[in-house]
């Protein structure tokens, strides 16, 4: 990592990232204390810096809260859950993402490369595996997949094997103990909590799982809403915070510098997590950020009174403005430093730049009218997307303020619509 980027990352971590994450952890511990919860599982990989901060902040406090770290991922939990869901899991498999292809969709079912090839041939789409699909084309795959028997034969075989290993790992980590506990994560849709609840309940757990999240855009429709708690924004309200927020950037900043957990396997000691092959990306950047979080947590631990339930956890206007500026209208140096980090938004994805430089045409394709026509299926060509579009706009240059405005218009319309739908449920 170049020295100039190191300086920017350190500066942003000390002024914005670390204070925001530590305030979030203080809120988690306070909420757990108030709700009578004495065990919290911070979920890999986004929960790593929060877990480290929680251990520092919770040490020697009353009530005593047991902070643990659970190695998991959407993929590692979804594959065993398919053993219970069967073909109703199609909705989880055929969801949007960046540069989605048929190959990526099929791999979400746990298929090997050989099985992907065989399934594509059975669907009559052997030559269409790597074509970039539009959002509507991904959704349109649901019915063909439901009707493809070979696909579900493979999914069922992998899910059955993964289920027993996952339950074995959960038992070893205490998730089947006869107590109520909480999970803590970055958030967004609450799907991991729902899946974890499904898996543990099927294996005999009768307790209650509560979730604490930095932000939630949505809560599963069939979930108990009182079990989901959001800190920075929830499904209703706080629209400006959502507009000036990037969940992809947040994940990049928080993620543990290790490879994703893809499943669980039996060992001599019981069951252990299995990580995907390869080297972890963004290690140097993440270590800088996590060091700043631990330093901030240590300073807060010296300042705070003894009981978490009494802690004040307001981020404050200045810190919120710093977070909005970093994520929603980054400076050139910030866009360069953070935008070069690698990001993966899908299971077993090789990864790509968080904020790639786009051409003028590609930037215009992300304007609100162009995005709306793409999402509604009016325009059939896929849009070149960025995980952190604000960072890409700044890195790409040109009429930066105009392009950022277009992006904000789109996000305001999107979240206003979602807010209305949430309110009328």
C-alpha cells in the first residue's frame, strides 16, 4: 500500500470509522444489558472489529456479557438451510448483484464447476454461462430453475451434507444452549438471523435469538420485528442516512482480513469452519482500521462508567456528517484510497475493485432515469455497476457534482418508495 493511501486511511479511521463503530458497539452492549441478554455472537466477517471493541468495552463491567465470534457467512448458512427449504429457496438464489451471470446463480446452490456445466446443459444454456444478466433476467431465472430437476438433485445432496456439519458446529459454539442470546452484524436485510433461527430451531433450539445491526433496509416479512434492532437506520425513516451511506464500503472497512467461511467440516475436536482457498485481500488497509477501532475502544473504556445499560450512545451531528461525507461525497484522496480496495458481493466471487473508474457513458448509465429503466426491464442491456458508486464517480472525474446529484436523486426515490411500502405493510 502506498504511503499516501496509508495516511488517508489512518486519518479517516481515526476521525470517522473507529468512532462510529465504537458508538455502535456501546449501543449493542447497552441494549443487551437492557434486554437481559448475557451472550452476544459477533458474526464473521463484518463483525470482527466490533467484536474486538466489545471485548475491551465489556471487560469487568456489570452486567457481565459474554462476547463471542461466530465464523459464518450467508453462503455457509444458506446451503444447509436449503435442506429445509427445498425449492422455495429459489428466491434466495435468484437475487441481484454486481455483474450477475448464470454461473454465479448456479454456484449459489452449492454446485461444483462440473455440476454447473451439467445443469446449464440441462437448461439448454451451456453457451450462456458467463453473459452479464440484467436485474430482470436474474429474476426471470426463478421458474426455469424450479423446473430443472438436475439442479435440485445437486442442491439437495450438498444441502443435506452441509446441514449436519453446520448443526455440529453450532452445538460446539453454544448456539444450542438453553439460553436466549443475540447476534451482532453490519445488517441490511436480517437474512442471516432468519436463516440461523431456522437452522437452530430445526435442530432443537427453543430459545430466542435477538439481532443488533448497524443498519437495516428490510426485515423478513415472516419474522418477529421485536427481535431485530437497528442502530444507524431501520426500514422506516432515516432516509437521508440511507442516501449518504454505502453498505459495500462499510463491509470493506469492517471485514476481518481472512477468507470467507464457505462451510463446516468434521475434525478430531468436533466441527470447525472451512474457509475458501486463496489469500485475504485488503489486509494492510483493514489492519490499520481495526487498530484504530481497538485504540478508540480502549480510550472509551477508561472514560465510561461501570454499567453498559447507562452508557450514552449518540453518534453526534459532527460524526454523522463525517460519515456522510466519506461515504456519500468522498474527497478525491478518499475515493482513491478506499476505492482501490477489493470487494466481493457474491458467494465464491473472485472479487473486483470497490469503486472502479467508469467511462462517461457508464457513469451516465447510473443516472436515476437510466437505472429505473434498467430495473423495470424497459432497457434490456445490463448496467456497468459499482459497489461504491459515489467513489467511482469521484475517481472517474468530469462533472462530479452533477453525477453525484443524479445518484442521490435515484437513492432518495428508491428509499422513499421503500419507506412507504414498509409503512403500509
